[in-house]
C-alpha cells in the first residue's frame, strides 16, 4: 500500500536582505511494497519575478513526478529480487547571494545489483535576469574552455593524490556540470565519466578570483565577493 507524506517546505533563507531571492525545499516521501522514495524538490522565490519563479518551480515538480513514475515502473520489475528499491533525491544550496543561486540536486537510485547509481544536476540561476545560465554564459570569450582545462590540468599535477586515478583527461562539454561556492567555480564529472564508480564525483574547484579576468563584466560580482 502506497503511503504519501508531504513534509512542509523548509525555507532556506540564505539571502542577505529582504529583497533577495530565497529557496525552499519541499520533501515528498512514500513507500510501497517494493520501494521507498524520498525526494527533495527545489523551489525558488525571486522578488519581482513571480512568473519565472512559478514556471521554474512547476518544472521541478514535473521532473520529480516523471522521475518517480519511471522509478516505480523499474522498481515493480525488480520486485521479485527480495530487496526494496530506493530513490533518494537531495538538494544542496551551494550559493545564494549577489543575485545568483547555485544549487546541486543529487539523486540515488537502487533497483538491485551490486550497487545503486548516484547522479547530480546543477541549477545555476542569475536572479537579476532572471534566467538559468550555463557555464559558457559566465565567460566573455569562447576561449574560456582552454583556460579552464589548463587550470584543471595544473590542479591535477599539483594534487596527484587526489586526481591520480583518473582514466581520462577532463574536457569542457557544451553543457558542462558546475556550481558556484563562496570562493570557487567547481567543475564536476559524474561517476564513470573520468574514473570508477567508487571514486564518486570528480570535482575541480577553481578560484573565482583567478577567473575574474575571463568572466563577463556582469559576473565580476561572483569573483569580487570571493576575494
């Protein structure tokens, strides 16, 4: 029997003033005879941008519903294995200031076998536009890819204990995964992209202060606050 619990939204007030954007995390949980599901869903509220906020939040709810539906179908198929299937989604607000939100969704699924699978998806939002932005949107010149790969190569060379087990050279993809913190632009790769599953996510934290000269002027604010 499926039991559905909606846990009230937990407001994450990371903004410095009343006019800044805020984030909420809504958790949906349910169990069936063959599965357990716990999904955190990101909601945002950008003052003066009600339409964008509502559209963004509706899209996240639709994504969660679609993920749960697909998982349920797979979990039913694995029901005879004797172990419950699991779906867990968490949200981590990495940055919310200077008119910029950076959040990372991490989703773990297990439907049998030696281990489950964990994947991440970032949401990077310029709340002054408002719009979701890609890595390329932050930089003034197309050559930013070579700059980032050079910095990642230098990081690998300086920290062989951290990056010594990579089986491939990292490259910057058109829709490259990244997030922002107070000090860094973090480029990351999913399990199996650069190394074995147990190695987990491979991350390259690059100092925003060192990237300032390559950013668009609109995003100097990210680097200036990191110094």
